[in-house]
C-alpha cells in the first residue's frame, strides 16, 4: 500500500517557523504535485524564502508537517517513533533537491564545468570523465556549451545564473527550488534565465519558484500561491490568482509590484 | 568601471588636448626629495663616520659556525612553532565557530589569556614551570618537570602556545570572509556540513588566511629573539654570548640585525610569490573578493 503522501512532490500542513520570538510562518498549507511549476508570490518579508529553505532543510521548522518526496523533512523513522534526521541523511536528501539562489552562489574558484559537476564528483563520487560529459550536456542545455572553462567572474550575471541552474539539475533532482532567481540581474539579462526555466517547466521538471516576475508566473505556472504574513492567503490557477482574484490583499500586492517605484 | 589610471592614460594618449603637470608641483617635490636625502646621509655619516665600529669583526663572525648554529635554532623555533600553531589554531578556530557553547567559551578564554599577556612573560613562565609543578604525572608516569623544560622546549612551548591564539584568529577570519551563500550552495548539492567546510569554504578561506599567516610568521621570526632571556642559543642569544667574551657589543648586534634582515627578506619574498600564485589560481584577472557579486 502506498501512502497518499508519496504522490506529492511537496506537501506541508500547518507549517510554523519562528526566528527567536518572531514568528515568520503562521501555519502554511501548500502542496506541489509532481511535474508542476508552482509559483509563490507575496510581499517582502512574508516568509517566502524561509518556506523554500525549509523544504531542503537550510532552515528547520518548529511546528506542523513538511513532506518532500514521501519523507518527513528533518526526521527519520526509528521503530514507531520519529527522531531527528542524521546529518548524512539530510545531506543525501538535499542531493535530490535542486536549489537556485538569488545571488547565484557559484563556487568562484571553479570553472563553469567544475561548478556544474561539483555534486556529481564530490557527493555522488562519479568518475570525472563521466561527470564532465554530463556537465557539458547540461551546459549545452542552458546555452553555455562554449563557456565550460570560464570562471564565474568571467561570466555575466545571466550566464552565472544559468550555470547555477545547470548545477541545480545535475543530479536529476525530484524538485528544483528557485528563490527570486532573476532579482539580482540587470533587466536585459532576465529574459535568458527565464527562457531556461521555461524549457525546464516544459520538460516536466517539478519546480517551486519564488519570484516577482508576475507575467512569467502567469505564462508558465500551473498554480500560483499568494503568501501574506506567513500564511497562504490564496492559491489557484495563474489566471484565477493574478487576473480574477477577489482577495483585496492580492489585488493590492499586484498593483504595487506592477507600478514600479 | 572607470579607475584613476584610466583617466590618467586617456589624458596623455586620448584624442583630447595633452594636459601637462603643474610646473610648481615638480619643483616642490624635487626640493623635498633633496632634503630627505640630505637627512639620511647626515644620519648615516654620524653612525659610520664616528669610526668606532669594527667592520672586520662583523665580517669575521657573520658566517662563524657558532653563528650559523644560532641561525639554525631561530629557524627551527620559527618553523616548529608555526607548524604546531597551524594545528592548534585550526582546532581553536573550529571550536570558536562550533555550535557547542562550552567549546566556544574554552577557545575564547584561551585566546583572551594568550593574547592578553606579554609573550616575554609567558616564555619566562614556561621556563620556570618546575617551580610550582615539580613533577608531571602523565598516564601513570611521573616525570620531573625540570628534565622536560630545557631552554629549547620552554622557548618552543611559549612561542607555539602564544602564536596559536593569533593563528586561530587568522583562520577564523578567513573562514568568516567566505560568503555564507557558499556553504548553502554546497549543502544544497548534498554535501554534509563538514564536507562543505573542507571542500568549499576552506579552499576559498586559504586566500585570506595565507597572507595573514605570512605576516604572523614574519612577526614570529623576530619574536623568537625574546627567548634569549631564558638562555636559548638562537641568533640573539648567540651574539650576546659572543659579546660577553669579546666586548664588541655593537658589532655583534649588527651581525644579529643583518641575519634577521636576511631571514625576513627571504620570508617576504616567499610570501609575495605565494600570494602571486594564489591570485593566478583563480583563473581571472581579479580575486573573487573584489568581484561585485551581481
Ligand atoms: N535568519 C534569520 N534570523 C532572523 N530573522 C530572519 C531570518 N531570516 C529571515 N528572517 C525574518 O523572517 C521574515 C521573513 O523572511 P523571508 O526572507 O522568508 O521573507 P521573504 O518573503 O523571502 O522576503 P523577500 O521578498 O524580501 O525576500 C523577515 O521578517 C525576516 O527579517
Ligand atoms: Mg526572500
């Protein structure tokens, strides 16, 4: 018998998180289906990054349930009890989750190819030859086949973020998390990164994306979640949330980010 | 980005009119230079021209076997305490950044004590350890402290324990200089925290650690002269011993100074070479720290 939880890429229920005395997540309910491109939008400080970071244990949560790929995040089963997951188990679970950061976080002392294959070589212990072969395929997929030997400092922001995406998908993750992947980019470089993400979504990659690119969410998203004050205020299809929302907070937020300044 | 050098070169090589230096400024800077040379020559004349320094004594003792022994001892003290402090310093740095409050406190207290008391006091303390700890009981064996504490071991102990405190801060500074995003990226591709520290953070921290550790090494090289007070025969101890017999005090101090200058110069050259190599390893014109992260 399979449990219903295995059918979801991510499922959280009543998720809570505080930093010291400040509660940031006030009971978040959210599900990401396999193959879905799910978008999270919401005002600054509403807890979007925190939510994403809980999914791959970069933050711990302190209430509710968070299931990813059929396991309970941060815990492992011992007989009929749950105990805190070991560092090794957490690491091996993270290896199955890709993450793309706002500021790229490429390793500056490694070439693009070495960055992309870092997980394959240093974590999955693949042979260098095999890893580099796969790395070149990945770089070609993000349109950077000819920049394999460039260091991050020799690449534009858009190119760096595309390398970071290739690194995030290198180990065939079951889901990729994006935390405002285009916010640190010059406007003319945003398009090339969104194009790569669009391709991933079309290939059926499960993606959970925090972004302020509303029109991209509308175009690519299967579902949009609007987060406000540490809670999901509204979920639905892109057109339902972005075009036809009845929620005044959603409307106010969308009006604010569409009007720059 | 436009830098000052870009502006300067565009003035002389660009298509615009050639802009000359102000004539008055050149006369003033020449006058200052002439005055400075006059002062230096004057002082040198007082020192050398007084005629009481026996240069032949300096030449005679510079390569004397007893002197070379002293130089070897200085080098040994420097290298051994530096290597040992790299180990203890790394351990202390790991304790200071660990999540365990007891380890953090112990490391902080260590640094507080060894940085807060003079090195000379520490050296004399270790030399006199036998006064309040006549015997050491180690794993069932009882050893007389005075048989362990010779001028050399006391010197090594004093130098190494002291430098470790500074080394810890150098290493910790290097680790903290690496953006936390690097650790997060390493974790996100499935590395354990320990592997992320060793494989991703440490190699980047080395670029910050090595130049600072090089300065520490040069300071240490000169600080080894302090141990002559407990009778260690390193450079200063050796020349003091010789001067006590031949009374050429100033000449022997010049021999010591020249040796320190030689050693420090060689060490500085090594440091520059190392830094140049590190800068090249990054594969780009600029080191990563100077790169705007956009
Ligand atoms: N490590 C931390 N320690 C303390 N407070 C934190 C920490 N990380 C986040 N916070 C606080 O938690 C709240 C939510 O932060 P979070 O980064 O999740 O918001 P966000 O929705 O991603 O905002 P933004 O759009 O600005 O990125 C903010 O008030 C922030 O100050
Ligand atoms: Mg955020």
